[in-house]
């Protein structure tokens, strides 16, 4: 585990994200999202990194007991695996496009930071890497001040938590579900409430009144998806 965390730290310090990969902003360019706006859509890089994580874990699973997982990360690291196919990348980028269009449909004006967008730091917080949490907080604060950001609209529950409760940043933080009328959705839909929001904030009331079908365990008893520990304990995530 230590070697994996060291690889995450090294990647972040060198490339600004825990996987050390080059990110794609084509989706935002195609949506013609402006670069200059005091209200921004903040992805926290969560959706952009997920395809890489999924692909890396698939490789490790296929290798099985043939490789030492710690040695795999410490020897190769994430950025040294250019052959990795970004599994399901269209699905994750489609989610960003959908969020953008939903905000536009509600008449909300917003911008996007593109290559200046910082990582939200959620993994650092969840893995107890406090020195990187502090460093990332300063990076986020500096970017927001430089770009004159006043309001942030998050998509990821983890980004919301970090900006709302962990970091000391002088911006108004909203989750996208606070701004859109979920109750007006005509189709039936199921909702897995984000455990991190329901247990640490008072966010859940609107979700429960949205008309969605909820699982048997809901509210503060909602099940965890297992995502935060996926890189270091993939077997545990699979069990969850």
C-alpha cells in the first residue's frame, strides 16, 4: 500500500493528478463552455480519471497472482502505461456533457477552468495523506483567486465534500442537484444516494423528495459504493 501511495503522491506533485495522466478537455470545448466566468462547473477531475482507474484495475485483475500488485505500481507507475485503454471513457465524459446541458437548460450561466482545473484531492483526504490535502487546498485557493471564481457547481459528491467541509476556500459551493428540478423528471428512475453526502451533510432531503425509487437501505443507512479504496484494496471494493 505504501508504494501505491508514493506513486499517487509522485504523480500529483509532477502532473497535478493522482494518476499522472494527460486529461482531455474536448468535451467542454465542443459544448462551448466559456473559460471566463465567476461561476464554474467543477468536476474535480473525478470523471476524467475514472476510466483510467477502471482500466488499471482490469489489468491487475487479469494478471491475478502472477504479479505483485505493489511491485506493479512501484515499478511502472500510472503515467508509464500509455497502452492503457480508457475503459468506458465515453460513459464518463457523457456524464459531464449531460451535466453541462442540464445546467444550460435551467438557464444557469457557468464557465469551466479547462487545463487550470485542479484535482479535488478526495483520495488524499480518504487515504489520510494530510500533507497533500494541505498542498492541494492551497493550489485550489490560488486557482480560484487567479480566475476570480465566486461560485462553484460540483458534480461529484467528493468534490462537494472537499470544498464545502474540508478546505477553507472563499467560494459558494453548490451541488448540481441543488440547482436542477429533479422532481420534474417524467420517467421513473432509481437513485443510489451518495453515502458521503448523506452522512456528512444535510443534503439528502431533496433527493428523497425527488420522486425517485430508493433502495431498501437509504438515507443515512445507504450503502457505500466502495470507490474510495478501489486503488489500494480493489478486492474490498468488489465485495462492497
